[in-house]
């Protein structure tokens, strides 16, 4: 028996080296069978380079074509090149006129330093008031545009107005390009970018405010925010190399700060973005460190903006700063993932962040002197459920066959961010232009992403057809069909818009501005509706009593008082209001005085009557009436006591100009 056992052991020992020999021989066969590795990388690199080159070319071309389209449409709409300078300036309405007027002032200044000083110590715009126009109106775009216009020698080539609107149109092209790149990064195909651009242009009434008014702060700022979102999308990707990650981080830092400098309400939009990143971090994905790096960018941009925006206290008391500081403090209490305590701490962390944010914001407002934007609506509190992973680490690379697109952090971020922007748009319909571009981008990603199709097939448990092949086919066929249908239906409409000549015809306003420049004294002060005052400041340069700006309590009070010319107040009351602002001329607009609105209580004169207690619209309340007629009607009749205080000096079909009498003569 012992001999037999020894033989068996010897036999086993002989078999072991044989198996190792087989493995080595198998490895040699595999090495011999593998193709030459030199050609495969070259082919892959060439394919990747061609894909990137075509995508970048399509992105840049889309942006350039959109900018050219806006320029051509603007020319056709206003017949801009055939207008005189005064008629061109009248096309800038309301607050847009104020922004462009300061751009003109910068070009007229003997030096850049002198121009900045006059804007920061401006006492030639609003009567009895010295304002820091750069800080109060965020005039950094106008400062940059004026420097570029003179530094590049464009004053010898192009008119100032064309240079100004050309920059804005160019930024809109960058806006479209950034959306293209973002959709491309999410889906992996530049077809999604093309579809995003198509939907953006078709729905441009809801995606941008460029048609409403060119110099608005949003039109200058949102392209930088789109670049920041594109950089953030790339930064959150799991398979990004070191150089790409560094590039995205630098681009994100620069665009975040620039966005904050261009628009005074930018930190509210970044606040929504920070909430999205916080919720993304709550999913326990492997991007926590990157998310906290973005928080550091927020803090750096806020404090740098505070210093360079003349110590703007609104940034210190912003909800963005309170939220980011709370998030940084809450990170110290994080527990190692995968434990039961970690799950409990996640809920506690969510509560702690919300509590700290509110507490810090209240403390900052108590100790930092500031002025609130009273017209800004507070954001509604939205509850979100937490989706935990039970401590399981995600795969570093999720393949197409996995059908797990929900594990990609950049996708989760965009979904949350779009939902928050949609909630804001539902509360404030006027902010729909912030939400619609990202809906176009997300929709394009949805139909062009093979991973999303694969995830859908996995949910449906599709077995009849190979799901990977079907996902690849649908991700190319569906956007192609949609693109062709959009081309067939909407391209002729766009071409029709560019071929139709429209005309902006406003002779009454031109006549009014011409009369002011020829007849009114240089030191005269004009009063009227804020929108008209903006046009007077731009077209004539004369001083006014109010401006169409709503971030200053004193200007808001002035606007409310000046609007009393359309209420049922006595001539003496109106006279006292106007003389308190050193007014010399009053302009009554027939369009406001005789406004006919379909909705009761929404006209300017209705709102004034309600505010003054002259008419109460609510049922059950007593109606009270004024013993005076509506001032804008009564002053036109030229009878006492109105002629004692006001003398009509000019009128046309739309405007009535009255001089404020310095010596009151009472007539019977």
C-alpha cells in the first residue's frame, strides 16, 4: 500500500509541472496569435482624432452660424444700417438704454481711468443723487467693451454700436457652442450637440432674451455660465485623465468668476447649482472630492468678487456662501462609507447642512450691512429623497453593456440641476429662459446616448434583439430622423425671417428727442416713466429723476412717486413731488394714460389707484373714490389749478411735455 501511495504522489508531482508547462505554452501561443500592437493604437488614435476634430468643427460652426443669424435677423428687424444714430439708439429700450449710454460715456472720456472715475462718482444721471454706476448697474461688460474697442483700433473700422452688439452676438455663439459641447460630453456623440443647437434656435423665444433687448446683463453672463457647466460636466466624468481634469478645473474657475462679475444675480443661479452638487454628493458616488473642489471655487469667486466689486456686501450675505460654508463644515462629520452609522450620519448631514445654511445666512445678515433685493422672490424649499448605495463602490468604468447610465455623476448632476431650474421657472415664468436651454440639451442627450437606450432595454428586459446593437442603431437613427424633420419644417421659416424686411417706426419718440436736444436747457431735469427716462439719458444725455432699475430702494421710491402723474392726485401734490427732485420738465405718455388692458387691475393706473386707496378691487371691501380726476387727463385740459403749476411747451401724438413753473400764478 505504501508503494502504491508513493507511486500516486509521484504521479501527481509529475502532472503539476506538466500543467505549468501547458500554461506557459498557452501564453506563448496567445502572444504569437495577437496582432501587432503598433497599428492598433495608430488606428484608434486616428479615429479618435477624427471624431474630436469633426465634433469641434461642428460646435464652432454652429456657434458662428448662430451669431451670424442673430446679426442678420437684427438688421432685418430694425433696418439698422439705414438708420441714423438717434433712430438706432431708440431701439434700446428701458434699462438697456442705460447700459449702452454708459458705454458711450466711456468712449467719450479722455482716458480709461477718467471714465471709470466718472462712472463710480456719477452725479450727471439722476438729479440730487451721486451713484456708483459700475457697482450698482454691473457695468463691467461696458468697461471691457470700451477697452477692446479702443485697444484693437476698431474705432477706425467699425461704428461703436456695431462693435457693442457684435460682442453680444458673439457671446451668444459661445453660448450655443458650450451647450453643444455639454451635450456631446454627456452622450459621447456630436449628433446630440447638433440636435441641441437646432432645438435651441427653434425655441429661441424661450431660450434667450436677446430678441427682447441686447444689452441685458443676462445676455452677457449666461454664455459664461454655459461654459462653466460644460467644464463641470467634463470635470465630473470618472474616466477623465489628469490633463483634461486640470483643464476643466481652470476653465470652470475662470468662467465661474466671470459669470459672477457680469450679472448681479448670478450667485442665485450658482446657489441652485451648489444644491445640485450637494444632492449629487449625497448619492455616495465616487466624486465627493471633486464636488468639494467646486465648493472651493465658489468661495474663491465670492471673495474675489467682493473685493473687486467695491466690497459688494450682497455676495457675503448670499445663500450661496452660507450653503458652501455649511457643506465644508459638515464634511468634517462624515463617517467611513459602508457602515450603519454612515447611513444615519447621511440623514443627519442633510439636516445639518440645511440648518447651518439658514443659521449662517441669518448671522451674516445681522453683522454685514447690506441692501436686500426686495423684488427677488425667495426660493421654495424642495424635498429630495436620498438614494444610498449601501457602501458598494461603483465600477471605475461603466461599459455600454452594463446599462447603468444612472451611475454617471455628470448625468445625475444635470438631471437634478434641470429639475431645480424647472421648479424655478414654474414659480417665476419670466425665468423660463434659464431652464429651456438645458431641457433642449437633456432631450438631445436622451435620444442620442447609446447608454440611455441600453439602460432602457435593460429595464424592459429586451431579449429578442441584441440590445447593444439596437442601442447603437437607435442612437444614430432617431436623432437623424428628428434632425431631418426639423430641417424640413423649421428651416424654411428661419429663411423667411431673414428675407422679410421689418421696420421699427417710432417718429414721435424721434421728434421728442430732437426737441429736447434743440430746445431744452443743458441743465434741465426731466421726469416721466422710468423706461422713457432711460431713452432720454441715452439719446440726449440730459439729467433725469428716475431710472428703470430695481435694485436700489431710493430709485424704487422715486419711480413710485413719479408714476403718481398717472394717478388721481391733485395738481399741488404732483407739483410738490416733482419739485422735490428739482424737476424742470414733465413728460406724460399717452400710451400709459390711455392704456386699455384686457385684464382688470393690471394697468399702471389701476395699480396706482389700488395703492392710493382710490379703488379697491377685492370683493367685500368698500370702494373709495378720489375727489380729483386723473392727473394725466386733467393737465391736458389747460384749466386752473393745473395751468398754475404746469405749462405745456411741446406735444405730439404720443407725448406731452410740461414745464414746471417756478413762479406760481393763480388764475381763475
